[in-house]
C-alpha cells in the first residue's frame, strides 16, 4: 500500500472530504527529536489488544529516563502495567502496541506504534513501525509530581455509578485506543490518541458517551481504525487523585449533523461510544498533576458544551 495510511484511514479521509493529505512526518523510524523526547517523561500512555481483538489502554510510569531509545526503531520501557490493571497480562512479546508520549507541561506529544519485541520483569522492548508527532491543540497544561499509589486492583463498575459520572463530567482530557488489522500489515495495528475539551465535553446519556470530533491533523488515525473495527477502549485519568477509569465499548460515527442543524462551531462530526464494560481503580497512579491552563484552542470549543 502506498503511503502510511491503511484502508480505513483512507476511507475516513474520503468520507470527510479530505483529499490526499500529506504523510505529515509519519515515518518508519523515530527522528532524533522524538528519541530525545521520550526519556524526558515520567508517564507513557500505551495500548494493545486482547485475543478477541478488543483494544486495551493504560499508562506506564517511572522516573524520567524510564523510556529510552537505543536506536531509531526501538523504545525500551522499564515499566509494566501495574498488577490488577485491566489487560495487564496482554503486554507481552509479539503483541501490537500503540504508544503516546505527552508532556503536559509543554503540550508536546509524539506517537509510535508497532510490535512488542520482548517483555520480561524489567519492562518492554518495542519495535517501532510508525512514528509521528502531533500538534499541541486541545492539550491542557499540567505540572506533575510523585504521590503514593494504591495497590488495590481495578474493580468492575456500572457506567451510571456517581463516581464514574463525576469523573467523566469533570474530565477535560481522555485517551482512546483503537485497532485495525495486524501490526505491519497494510499500515495496520494499534493506536492510542488524546482527546481534549472543556470539562463536560464528553456528554453522557445512559450507556452512551457522545464525543465531538474537533478540527485535527486530518490523518483520521482513530476514526480510520473505527471504520475498520468499531471497538474501542477509553481511558480517563483523574489528574488530582490518580484514579483511572477504563471503558470498553463500540463506536458509531455521525459524519453528518442532524437534519437541518449544523454542528456547533469547531465541531466537524461526532462519535457515540456505547459502554459495554467499565472498571475503576482509585489512586492507581503514583503521580498527581496540578492544572495550569486550558489550550487556547480548547477555549474556542465552548459552543459544543453549550449545545443540547
């Protein structure tokens, strides 16, 4: 297949009316600036999938330097998912991975996907098949510090539990993991990406979460995967408490607005995520973040929150 996009991404681009977007720096290796960026982080968002193909998302943590790059196609991560994390056992050799390095203090983010080359008690060795940067849009600044983490495992919970609804309602950020095809086959694999907005931008109605698709990089990595496979995993982080909320479900994409009603300003389409399973783990992370400010682009999305 020519170019870095798989069939689902190309179909999503066509459906959205995007004509032949450039590769935008999507490479089969990491440039030096990416290799130098990952070791600065104390957290790394990662995804894989289970035996049935369901995406799984979590976040790995460690002191800065716990992620390193010995060569342009390798990331070494000296950490594993914590015991009791949903899908922790799936991060093993031969599995596909998606990784997102995001520095909230600078709004810088870089993504990679490929195959887990090796896994042992010391962590993971990742073979990078695609690497690219993303713009700083919709990222809120935060300063990170260490804090105690709970050892209690994640527990299944209902989506209408008050603590779940409160966490979603207050969220200005979440992460979405999707998958399409086998890693390395027609540019397929697993991806994890960031979504941001004003608190309340994820709207809840029963078991359905409605999420806006704001203007982005036009690659359609996430929606392209969902065209191929509607299953997704959402990860919400409570930055004040370290709580993690894991959701698993299926997505329907609304490419067009309701008849006679244009999308709110800044919104290009929306997708609806129907929750099938949910897990919550209080104080899961040994990190806490102090809020700084909203992205100027985030502040321009208020029309979505105000819309019914």
